């Protein structure tokens, strides 16, 4: 297949966004509701630094797991967070039902005051029936205002060049217009507010693509499933958009009103 459904979702360590102690929610049900071939996960908690709720969900739902650690995480189940002294761990996951290989990790740190000083993003390659698609799964620092732009500028120099079908997906902790201003040549596959989930005012969760290499056929923000972020889901195709093969008489008519002014009265720029 050269088409793919892909979702990105920050799980908030699998706990609800309420004052501590924060109760867990059903991560397996949340991921299942995304109904995607590939899911990019941020803040995937591994209490023993080897497995966690996202890994268990992947087993139950038939996904392979590719993981990149973000950093040590507090072991307090009621208030997990990145903590250099923590004995747990959290990171980025790519859950996939299509053949996938790990390419490596791209270093976008260090950034002052980032709780993950050597922050990395995960680079994998998907095989869509012989059509390769690179997927860069990201979770950038939340240290505003300087942190996300700094890491995006680094990321822009590390992604595969144009001509290599690539998607960048995840929590950028930065607004869409700013992301695109830094990631020149990329487009947003979804536009809609994603954070905070209860009353969203900002889109910080993104799927980025380069037209011609990849086309997004549908993109939307999904309802909340327990986290403080709303999930984002796209249907995408590798390669340019197919031509319109319908008979000319069946295509949508041009409904623009004709210009009935005398030619000598039209503005110069209209000619």
C-alpha cells in the first residue's frame, strides 16, 4: 500500500490532567480509538525502564514498538515527570502495523533548562508495499520561548532532503505558524487546537509533510481520550496527488463570476 493512516498522541504518562495524585486512564482503549496503522506516542512511561502501559497496549493491539528514551522520570505514579534522579523512564514510541526499520536517533539538544538535556527524536523507515516513507517522531522541549525554535532549527538541518518521502509527527510544543516558518518547505497536515484538551487554545501537536513527496488526503484533531493533549490523525499517500481522471463534463464547474467589464476598463493587473 502507498497510503497510510497515522496518528500522534501525547499520553501525559498515562495519567489524567488533574491535580496530584493523578489517576491513570485506559491507555489501550485510547490508542485503539485512534484507529491508525501507525501511532507516534510521546511521554510513554516505563516504570521499570523497560516496559509500560504503551508497550502493553501494543501487545494487545498488534503493533510493533520502536522506542527512543527521552530521559529518567520520577517513579511517583501519581505525578510522573522528567526527573534526572528518577528511576523510571519515558520516551517516544512508534507503534506500527507495517514493516518498519529503525534508522536511528537525531539529537536536537542540548537546550538550556530542558529537563532532557540530550533530547533526541526517533527516525524510522516504513515500507508501504515497496514505497519507503521516513517517519521522524518528535517530542520537543516545552522551555518557551527559546527552546522549541532552537530545537526546530536543529531538526530542519537533520531531516532527509527533499525527494525523500518524509513525515515529521509529534508534540512540537510550538504553534503551527512558527513551526512552518522554521521548517521551510513543509506543510501542516492538520490544523486545529490540541492543548490543553479540556479547553484547547493552541495547536502544538503536528504532522508535517512536503507536498510532492507526500500528500495528506485527510487530517483532523480527534476527541480527548484521557490525556491533556488531543490526538491528531491523518490519512496520507506517498507520492504526488493522482490526476483527476473524471470526464471533463463531470468535474466541478468553475463558479466564479465572469468579468463582464469592457476590456479597456479592466485593471492593468487583470490583463
